C-alpha cells in the first residue's frame, strides 16, 4: 500500500474517531506515525484538516469536504480489490453503525454470524438511546424510531418493535397489580426520558402522565430499575423476554394495547452505500426481532 494511500486511510479513521492514541492502537502504529501520516495528507492537499488542542482533534470544514472525496475513492478501491484481488467477492472494511441500546444488544449477540460469513468486515457500534446525527457522527448506518422527515437521509423500514409493561414480583406483591390502565396513576412508574418533559404512556389508545421515584434517559437503566423493584416500566419486548421467562419480571396489563415503535435504518443520501454497508444492512433486516413476548 502506498504511503499516501495509507495516510488517507489514517485521515478517515481520525475523522471518524478523532483521537490519536485510539487510532494508533487500532492501526498498530505509534502516535508519532499517525501524526506524520496526517501531516502528509495536509501537505499533499495544502489544507489544515484538524484544529489540534492538548485534549482533542476538531475536524475543519476542509476536512469534512475532503472526507467525502477520500471515502468515495477508498470505497471504489475496496470494490476493485473485492472484484479483482485475492479476496475476490468478499467486501471488507469498517462499517460504523448507530444503534439504540435494546436493539444494539440484540444485534451484538448475533454478530458472530456476520463475522463468520464476512470476516473482512469490521463493525464500529455507536450505541445510545438518543438519535445521533448521521452525517456529523460519520455513521454509515443508523437506526431511527418513527418517520424520518429528512431529505439528507435515505430510510429503509426494518419493522415494528413491540413494547411491554413489566414489574418485579416483589413490587407487585407490595403495591398490588394494576387491573386497568387508569390504575397506573396510583403506581410508581419508571419514566424513560430526560429534562423537565413529563413522561407520557399511550395505552389502549389514551395518553396518560406517569411518574415515580426514578427516571432515566437510558433504557438499560430503566430495565435495571424495574428488575430492582422500583416500579412499573415500559420497555422493548426483546429486552425483557428473558426476565419474564425466568420470573424476574412479570407482565403488567398484558391484554392492553400498546403501540409498537416503527424502526428504520438510515444512511446519508449523498453517499453511495458501499457493498460492505449493504451486507450489514441485510444483516440488520434479517435479524430484526419480531414480537418476542
């Protein structure tokens, strides 16, 4: 691989993960080598690509512009190597995905299949419950909840994610089991959200304000709080199926209608989706969970 080509790949990784030490570790190179490669790219194109401080790298506007061209070039090169090289027909390279916590954990448990079928593909998983910006966070693919009203993104529907009301058996033994949705107002409900916005659950077609002793902007924290007996939680069915089967959590109002979440996977409209990302998109479709509870 030519020095400039390796330096361009290094620039892309720094743009995706602006940390010299982490990129150096990933690329099995020294901090000094990574810095020298970046200097080569800047000298070749005559631009400054990062604002460098003692704590972080901040991409410049020129870096964002150059990144579009370099990624397209590397994608084309990877495709050519896939078509004509020794690993013919086997796409390779990094795919960066933005995932929600519940679905992310579901997919991570199934990545072994992808690794066996496509060993040349690397996955960088950016997992958070709140939707990351696909372009600024340099994601190849990102899960989205609900309709996507953004012309800069291409959206593919994955399916609907069922949700369930659950609580720990000890909580229900102490506080009683709700018989109707109206009874929830008298219970400790574990809210999922942040800030001062009141939590609202829509059950049986009616929206209700809920409150309790604990709330969080992390679905994993809400799940653990429910398992600790802090109250009733509304969680993705895939996250609580194992707990219900083991008796750690009990369904609440199992016959009530709770609207599922519409899940999409999105990618930037301005970029051609490379073969490796298409393979991951197919993986997300194939393993999207159905109603598991």
